[in-house]
C-alpha cells in the first residue's frame, strides 16, 4: 500500500495576530494537520520575497503567509505591503513552473484560533491535490550526490 503524500508547508506568521491565533488554536486543543512549520516575524510587511523563493527551492511543498486583517496592522501598513508582494510573488513563481496555489496569504487575528485551524486544513488539502513540490525529487537526488561526494 502506497503511503499518502503529506506536504511540508512553511508558515510565515505575524507575531501580533496570526501567531497568537495559532497559539490560541493550540492551547484550545483544536485539531488541525501538523504540516505547517512556523516562522514568526514581527510583521508580514517584513516579508522578504527571497524567503518564499528559498523555501520552494529547497523543497517546501507550499508557503502560507498570514498576518493581521487589513486595517488592523500593528505597524499600520505592513499587511498592505505584504499583500502586494504576495500577489507579485504568485505571478513570479508561476514563471518558475510552480502552481500559484502553492503560495497563499491569509489574515487571522489573535482571537481567531478556529479560523487558523480552517486555514491550515484548507492549505494542506490544496497542496495534497497539487502533489509534492516538483523540485523535491531533483533536490533529493542532488543532496544524495553531494553526500556521496563528501561535500558536507
């Protein structure tokens, strides 16, 4: 029996809203898939597009960026900036051959633990439909070659 694909998703979360919402989901013992590995940043406005490109290039199956609701940013306009960056990044990753659905931006406040659980479930379902990152196999072969050549 073949093992079901379980995606690895990088989550880049705003410290003030979504990270706190994810914490609320955890402390409230809400059930959702454990597929998202979280990096906390102070504001999604701090998001460097290189973070997303690097994650995909090293084999992440998807990237989920989540912050404060529009108009509620603790740094005034950070979420406006990141929303524009993500829109451009989605176009850019398509140029590299990725499905644009591998990158998603959501807005979850600190009191919306249940929404965070829904967002994660939906992202995992979307990535499962898309399948593994196309570079994952190429990257694994490259890593095996590097280990065999004692590059580490």
